[in-house]
C-alpha cells in the first residue's frame, strides 16, 4: 500500500519548533563567532597593511578603508544566507524525524481503538524504517500468541 505524501509542514509542532530553534540558534552562534573572528583577523591584517600603506598615496588608503566596510556587509549577507539555509535544512530534517514518530503515534492510537496490533507502514525513505520492521515482527508475535 503506497502512502500519500505529507502535506503539513509541521507534523509534530512542539518537537519541530524546538529542533528548528536549537539548530538555527547554534548554527547562527557558530556563524557569528566565525564571522566576527574573520572580521577581526581581516582588520588586523588591514591595519598592518595600512601602516605600510602610509608610505603610499591617499587614494590607495581610502580605497582599502572603503573595501573594509564593503567586506563587512558581504560577511553579514553571507551569514544571513547561511542562517536561512540552516533553517530550511533543519525544517526538512525535523520532518524526516517527526513524520515517522507522528505515524507511529497515530498507528498506536488506531491499534488501541481496534484492539488488534496491526503492521506499521512508513513512507519509503523515512527514518526509523528499521524500528517499524521490528514493531511489525512484534505485532506478528502478539497476534500469534492471541491466536488472531
């Protein structure tokens, strides 16, 4: 039996929001620390060049100063794009985790209502397919012991 594709973006709201927040927060923290480190390193290198450039023309020095500011803007844009990519990736990954958990919870509720332990079917490519197989073996044993 082929299962239809998930239509909801957030399957397990609480888990996915928690996962999304933590993944983006720690990725953002890493990117900000990396960006600040690169910017400080760049400023140190440029200040050394500026000391040497004191012997050179004023236009050369003003061009370097202008490009430092432009480099900072590019770094901010790059960090923002990487944060957006991290948010999209974490949402996609959390759906791969939350979808099977949601399916298992719904399946267990249906089994409870029917009073019979039935096989669990997950979508192809979902995580936890090996757990579904083990659940299905358990369901077979339970049903055999009940004589169903």
